[in-house]
């Protein structure tokens, strides 16, 4: 198994250095998200891309209609209510159990240094993998025409690794205001304006090998439809703040087409 020295560019991103950790911690506080470009070494990015291409045929594709809070539309709420409008998401997903145990992705995900970095920059106590065998690491494929509609995540934070950007479309758009789930606050007017294109979201141009951390539960975000024949391939590294948590069976069926 490779060590993280051959996966992460530790010269650019010395994630075990206290000063660097503090810098990242301040940056995420200031900007509400952290973008670490060229996080992966070229060779590791190449290996992961090869792996992702080999697994592409095994991806499970799903199309969903969901509200911005990732729920079904409610009959008791106005269909025009910003929290009850339907968004479309469609993408392919390869779950964790199909990823080679010796893959750089598993080494990175399980690395104590990497986990400690995440814990410190996000001010968490501990993080744990999912208890089911599908949800911890996911490879996401957005083919031409596919997208992720506007939504807030269920998980409080998200960690993504861009492996292949689409050459047209497939852009990550987000706003950092609009919701404070701890305070039970949600700004429907802003959400409505963003969905309707009356208020401009931030746009992130993400290059291959970039690691992104963001507070997806409080940020309205989406991936615009991919317009190129080159699919957008993005890895999500999914951790929990509590141990022994499984993704719900319903969500596993939706995203992976199976429960285990
Ligand atoms: O594909 C991305 O960049 C974001 C993914 C995302 O928002 C999600 O999986 O909830
Ligand atoms: Fe999301």
C-alpha cells in the first residue's frame, strides 16, 4: 500500500504542519470553504483517474427530483414555495465496496494524518467512516446533460476531490448565506432568487487534483449540467462525527441501487 507521501503533494500542502493547519483553519472560517489546488501528486491523480475509468461501467445511474432540502415535494405546501420546488439531479455513482482496497483513495481516506487535518481545520472532535460498506468513498460520474440540482446537504461538511473536470458545463455554484441549520434559520427569498437566477451564486472553477471542503448543510449549491463529452468525475470522501452510522437504506437504494 502506498503512503500518503506518494499521494498528497506535501510540499504544497504540508497537512501535518501546525502553521499550515492554522492557515487552512482561518481560510475556511473566512471564506466558508477551502480549496486546495494540486492537492494530489500527478502520479496519484493519474492512478485514481485510471481506476475511475475502469470502474465507470459499474456506475449506478439515478435520476431524482428533490427539494433544496433533499426531500420529496410535500402536498401540504405550495409547490412554488422555495423549500417545496422540485430540482433535478442525475449522475452515476460507484460505491466504496467496488474500490480496490489498495487504492490511493482508501489510503488517503484511512490516513491518520489526513483525518487529523480534517478534524483540526473543521474544529471537530472525531470523525468516523460509514458503518455500511458503500457510503464512505464514492466516485461520481456526471455524463453529458447530467447535473446536481440546487440543494443543501444532509451532512454538515463535504470533502470532494476533483479527478476529471468536464470541458464545458459541470460547474460548481454555491452561496454561503441562506441557512443556519443549528439556529433553524433559512432565507427563502434568497433561495428563491438564486434558483430563479435573480441573484448570482459564486462560481468555482475546479481543476483536477483539487480538494475542496465546504459546509454543505448550510450552503445552497449545485453542479450545472455537463455539456462536454468528457464526463465530470468527482470523488466524495464521506465521514461522520459519530461512530457506527449507516447511510439510510433508502438513500443507498437511490444512489447505489442496492443496500449492500
Ligand atoms: O459534485 C460536486 O462538486 C458536489 C457534490 C455534491 O454537492 C453532493 O454530492 O452533495
Ligand atoms: Fe451537495
